C-alpha cells in the first residue's frame, strides 16, 4: 500500500498534477516531490568538503541562520572526519558543466540532505532554496515558536536563466544608509538576484567620497532644499526649505562591497556623465561649459548644465574612476550616458572648435566621442563600461554594454551589433512607477507597472537569432527615488515586484506561469513578513472595472487577484470592513458617489481599502462628440467624458487618465441623450495644472437643443484661468430651470496663450 502511494505521488509529480513545488520563488528549473520530510534536529551534522574555506563558511551561514531564528544548533564537520553519520546535510563539490557557475542540485531525503554544486555560488543558491523549503520563520531574526524545522523531501536541479540579474537603487535623489543598503542586499540574495546597480551620482547629490576631489562631497552631496510633491503638483513649485545631504565614505563603500560579495552579489557603481552632473559641477564649476556658478539641483528632471569635454574634465573623470575602480572590484563601471541635453555644447565655442578639429558632424557625435574616450580608458584598466541606451547615439564604442531603458529597442540594436545588453524597460521594471490604482497609492513618479506586468516581462524577444539573443545577458529593475524619500517607501515600491523580477531572470522561460506564481506569492508574503519588509499589499487590492450603461447607471465589476479572498464594499463613504456588503456580482451605480472595497480572507481584511468615484447620470453612456478632437492622450475616445467614472491627474501630465485634453481650442462636447428628457443641471470636471499650462477655461457654457442644430444657451459661468496653486480637478455645477432637451452641449472656453483645456466627467441631471 505504502509503495503504491509513493508510486502515485511520483506519478502525480510527473504529470504536474497536485505538484507541491515548495512554493519557491524564483521557481527552480526542475522540482520533484518525494515522500516524507527531513526534520532538522540538534544532532544534525553539516558535512563540508575539506579544503574549501568558502564552502565551509557557507555551511556556517546555514547554522547561523537557524540559530538566529531559534532553530536547532547544527555542527559543521569536515567530510573526511568521520564515517557517514546519520542525519547529515552534505555539501559536495562536483565538476559538472551542466551546473554552471551558479547551479546546484538539492536532494532532500528523510535522513539526509545532499547539496551538489560546481562553484560556491551554487551552494549559496541551494541554501536560499533550502530556507524557502523551511517554515517562513527561518527568515526572522528572533527565536521563533517553530517546534519542527521540517524540509519536505524533494529533488531540485536548478540554475539561472540569465547571468546578470540586477536591481538598482538611486541614492542621489534620496540618500539611504549603509544599514538599509545591507538589508536591500539581503533581500536581493534571498531572491537569487546577483547584481546591485548603485546609482551614486546625479544632479541632486554626489554620494561617494573621492579623496582627490573632496569638494564633491563637501559641496556636491548637499542641496539646500527639495521640491515638495510631484513636479507638476504646485504652481509655483513648493520647496521644503530643509537642507538635505549624505554620502558614503570609502570605508563604508568597502563594507557594502564586502557584504555584497558574501552574498554573491556584484556591485556596479554608476558615475553619471556627461549629463546628470550638476552636483559635480556645483563642486567644480570649471568642468562646465559656462563655468558656473552651479547649484546642486533641488528639483527633479533633466538639466542642461553637463560636463564640458575639456581635457581637464577627462583628467578629473579618470581620477575619479581610478578611486572608484579601487573600491569596486567587479568587472563593470556604469558611466550613465543618459539624458544629456546638447544646448550647453552648442553654445560653447570650445565644443564647436573641438567638433571641427575632430570632424564631428553634430553634438550626438561629440557625446559618442566623450563616451568612447572613457570606454577606451576604462578598458585599458581591465574593466568594462555599461551605459544607458543613449550611448548608442552617434555610434557605440567598442567594449560597451548597453542598458536598455527606453523599451528594449536599444538593447536589441546593441545585441545585433555584437554588444552585450541588459534589459531594463520602463514599462515593465521601473519600480518608481505606480503598482496599483494611482488614485489610491502614495505619490509615485507616474506610469503604471503592477506586479503582473513585471511578471509578464520577457527580456529576449521571440524572433531574435540565437547568436543575438545570447548577447542579452540579463535584466534589471530600476528604483529611481525622486518620489521615494524613506526606506519604508523603497521597500513598498520594490517588494513584492522584485520577486516577480527574480522569476523573470532566474526561471526558464517555459517554467513561468502567472497563475502559479500568484499562488506561490501567498506563502511568500509570510517570508517577507518574517524578514520585516514593509512591502506593498497591492497584490491583494480589489480592482474595479466599469462600463457605462445607457440607462444612466454605471456597472462596476470588482475583482481580486487572490481567488481565496472575498470582496466587501460600501457605497456610503464609510470604510469597508469584513462585515460590509459582500460583493456578489455587478454593482449598478446610478448616482454620483464613492465606492470603497477591500479584500477579506477568513474574516480578516488583507489588502488596502480602495475607493473610486462613479457618477451615474442622464448623460452616462450616451454618445458624445468633441468639436475639436482631444490630442492628449492621442486618439482618446471622447466617450470617457460620459463613462461614469472620474479621472485622475496623478504623476506627470501624460499620466492623467480618463481625461481629454484640447490645446489652443475650446473644449466643446455635445452629448446626445437619445431622447428628449428634462435636464436641470450639468457638472463638468476641469483640470487645473498650470505648471503644465493646463488652465481652467475662462468661461463654461451649457446649451441645449432638440434637433442637434439650433442650440439655446441656458447658463454661463466665468472661471479664473489665472488661478494657480495645487493641481486639481475642479467640478463646477451649472444649475438652470428644468428644460426639455435631447442634446446637451458644454463649452469650456480656452483662455488662450497656447494653453490646454482638460476635462473628465460631464454629469447631466
Ligand atoms: C529617467 S532611466 C532617468 C532617471 C529618472 C527616471 C525616472 C534613466 C536612464 N534616466 O534620471 O530618475 O527616468 O523614472
């Protein structure tokens, strides 16, 4: 019977049915379930090959982790010391090319665990897998209440899909302490990410001590204040008046590099050039074309003051990079190269003369010359450069690796030219973008990259020839911190999206499945909790989709990613609880008001409360025509003006949703009610975002018609287009005598001066 049962299990495992994959993230290349489990106990022995200090140290980390989490104390023993004792965890160094530099085999049986790897990194990753097979408390640092440290019996054979598995952190826009960076590295290592891209310099702060150039940190690491809120949030922009600064000493940098190496993570430092250099110029103004003075930037964006390609600039950069190379032993130095406006070079007689002398046709080629010189010099020191995809402009220098951020196109072009490429496209892996409904989330850069979007990322396009595909050495997510001022918020933005990234870069393409990943995420959250990560719960958030029915109601469908949760909601503005109305099918909303919803599992609220405004009115779902079509977003359907859902203005102007923008002309919308009805009021949502030249109209008018040709104006109100202040949607209501009408026309008169009029919902009642 028992044997039959085992047979059945193997059979089930073989078919993939009911397979217990151990809920591992990233999912290993192959996993087989076995019957039984290995229970760690105080006499469990760690057997290590003699002579390999590194493997002995790794075995020690397993013992340390168990001890920290309150597990049994294991003993490390040299493999040659005793005859095979019972109950062992054995590390075996094998020479097996199939395992590569980072692969491993993990064989868990009821009385033994065997780990095979060809290189120490393989053992390291085997241990990360082993931890995930244990109770989640293994990730904690306090003695836990776990009574049985069991590992399910299984056999795993695993190696990464990509050699470069990166996560980036911008410490210029906001600075993060060494201890936080270490926690960041711990989390990376737990997820088998192996490259930390440390963005150390930018316009808003220089964060690495350079002994030869002390002013870089004395002056360049400090800004006098910081913009408040989003770039376009207030007009005029508001600043906090508080000096901000911070940098790492060389000693601290070495400590981080050492800490990373112990976790098999390579640190790639980034020193930005020729653009994003204002902080450096503030310290050494003679390196800029105008000679300054310059001030460390206090707001975000792209700045036209950049390094001038003087000889003294190259000397400076080489001396800086010499110290950088001394601190960072890895193969790569990232030299930036992105977003370098050419205005200051165009205006500089020195640059123009240099271009003539070098026979360069334009400033793009001057950028290419700049990067090429640095590239050759870096290569002469035995290292390689990485640059953002702009380094392709004007010709790519020979040894460069391209980091493709404006989509994957740059990476593909580079790979076709025989360069290595790393994919970091904004749409999929920019963790400064929103991950949930932007109206509900804390302030972010803009965009929209929910975890499922990150998971769906495929770094190697299908149709690439194998030789080109091989040049795509991996992928990375970027964490730009303009809108991420605190460690808590970094963790919120990065986790759990980086878990999806981990699977993108580690798991074989054919092993990926979003459904399966979602299922594994639930236990994974318990690990993140044990690690004290302040992750986002957006994964559990309720999502609302709506359609406007022509009977004046909005039909709202609520869904949650976790199928084991139920959805509870309110329509009266109160906070939903586990006892609120149970969602059981489409909600019909026939008035204007809030809908709030939350996911609940086993009587406990699991996500964040989400809230939306729906606006059912006589105009809802009715055809609407714009006399002058909206040009932003391009090709936008004017139906969004009567879709029964309020729009939002979070992020940059391009991130506005549910909003139609008309430039220079009036915004004139005609709604066909489909039959004559009595109307008594019209409300329209109008955007005021003067920092982006979106202004309130000077006047709003309502006119009605029975035939759609002859209109009678019922009401006119004036507004103040000069009104500035915080970006917001203003919703004036125009009331009038009850009037029969079939067509309702709303006109928002453009204030002129090349400005925009932007509107969202028109409610007719
Ligand atoms: C573009 S990505 C930048 C950064 C910003 C980021 C914000 C890249 C190479 N440059 O300077 O922080 O957008 O998402």
